[in-house]
C-alpha cells in the first residue's frame, strides 16, 4: 500500500516462481489493482492479465506497460480507455541452486 498518491511507485519485492505461476513462465497471471481504504472497503480500480515471460521483458531500462481495465466501466462507457497504466520497470528471474543441482552438475563429494 502506498498512501496519498495517484502515481505510486512500489519498492522491489520477491515472489517465488513456484508460488506465482507454479514454475510455468507462460502461465497466465491475473493482476488486480485496488484503491486502499482504511475502513476495509477497498475500491476496485482494474485488472490485467500477463505472463512471467512477458513481465521479464522489463530489463535494462526497457519498461513493460499494461492497461488497468475495469470491465464494468468498459461496458458502460463507449470512450473508456483504461483506469490507469501499470508499468513494470524491472523483472528478473533468479535461480536458487539446490544441493541436488550441484550434484547433478558434476560436483563430487568424498565422505570418510
């Protein structure tokens, strides 16, 4: 939550790939955006769908933009474009190697 701004910029965060898309970078992900209210009645702004592979195009000063669409407003208004734009500035996939990865990669261990 970022309060008192119409142009929020979130700090970088980490999400395990297995939790986000079950390890499938081409699996569709639905992102929902809400306006935070202290009383708990958060207002729906809009949504978009993407994949991890599409988001990971945001690297080396290349940004990826998504229109935040509210389906109810889209049906009511003819000239409705979007409720805002979500810009992803950076998305990196980092691999955490396991003990098994080291063994399968040719690492040898000697036990006595």
